[in-house]
């Protein structure tokens, strides 16, 4: 089967890992770049790196960064009074240096991502949703801030009042993205934060149209027991006016999905969601075996 996973960070990476371990699967992971930023002069693509490290099974204990990484360089920056809140591990830094140098010399983000994935022995296609600039901006109580300031510096404690996606009006899908969506047997919107990880991708008109016309698009809810396992997705959806629980997830993807997969802890939601097919199963996929089990279920329905 040809599978496309629309991925944010940790949740999307773990969903992709479930498919990557299965036989007879041709996997493309289309990754959000709204979180991308420049830090210490380096091009940071957090979601792309999280997907690569997770598929290579070398992700850090929290789901991001490199396993067993050290932080000598990051710690040394404090000597000079540099803000080192954004933690860059020493091994992780090598990837950032490679990306920054390659793009400064004319490579696109898509081209760099292909080289990176191959270097870690990943057979799946890992592609950014766009090679163009696309940045998630968040309005909080004291004004507009970048995603990284909201998520890393302020530790997502602010109430999200509004979101916008700078560059969306001119950004185009990266090479191969629309083609992969067009031939996919199944498109899976991973259990990622809808407004902050998936909407940046679906704000591109061509992406939205490709999902809307595809005959088999399934979204895996990021909620378990009405709350997220990690991250602020439930609070963000509520503050943006979406209904509580999985009704909010369904509304976030209205017109884009054919089926919503929810956790057994939210089984009561299945009877209250009209106009969409709802499937209930165990959606906790922290462990690779659990992700593979869910991936097989998604392929069998």
C-alpha cells in the first residue's frame, strides 16, 4: 500500500514509525515546517528532525532530539550571555550545520531532507510540505510571537488567542507532495496538534484540495480521555473556539477527512459525532510495537 502520513512532531513521527516497520508499505511522510526557525544562525526544522530521528530509532527520551546527546556547546554559550533556552545537542548540531550550509549553497529543504533521511538509513520519503517560507505565528496576551517563542521560551503557558501562517499565501507544495497524495491508497493525518501542526500544511490551497478530494483520509485524534498525552493541543483548540473533546478534532478537519479514529477512553464521543465515521481503538503509540499495531489497523479498515 502507498501511505502518506501528514505529520507534525512527536505524535506524527511515532505514527510514521508504525508504518515504516511494515512490509509492502511505500511510505511518504509530509512534514510541517511552520515551526522552522533560525537559531544561532542555523536553520532549525524541528518536526523534520523529529521524524528522521524517530524513524531511525535514535530519538531522545522525550520524543525529540538525539538519543544520548550531549549539550557541551549549548552550555558553553551561556559564558557569552547568549540565550540558550533552545537546546541544541552536540550531535543534533551536526545536522543543523549540514542543513544550513547546504541551503546556503543552493539546495532546497526537500533536497537536504532526502540526503538526511538516506544518511540515517531511512527508506521512507521524508519531505517538507513546502520549500517556501511558512511560519506559524501565535497571538497571545501581549501580541504576536513565533511558534518557538510560544512553545520553547514560554513553555506553551500562554493562552492562544489567534494563529496565522506567514507565507501561506505564496507558498507552494514541495516537489512530490501532491503526487504522493494523488496516488496514495491511504492518507493518515497523524495524532498531532491540529491548529499548530496540521493547519499550517492544510492552509496551502493545493494541499487542502488534495485532501478534500481524496477517497480515503483518516485522522487519528491526539486526545486520550479528552486530553493530550503531551503538549497543549486540547487547550489550543479550546482557546480558538473549537468544541471540547473529539468534536473539536472533527471540526478542525471538517471537509478533509472521511474517518476519525479515537481512543477507547473516549468511546462515548463515537455516538455524538454526526456526519463522520468514527472508529474506536487504542491510540497510545509511544512504543514502536503499539504504533505498528495501529498502523495495521488503519490499513485494514
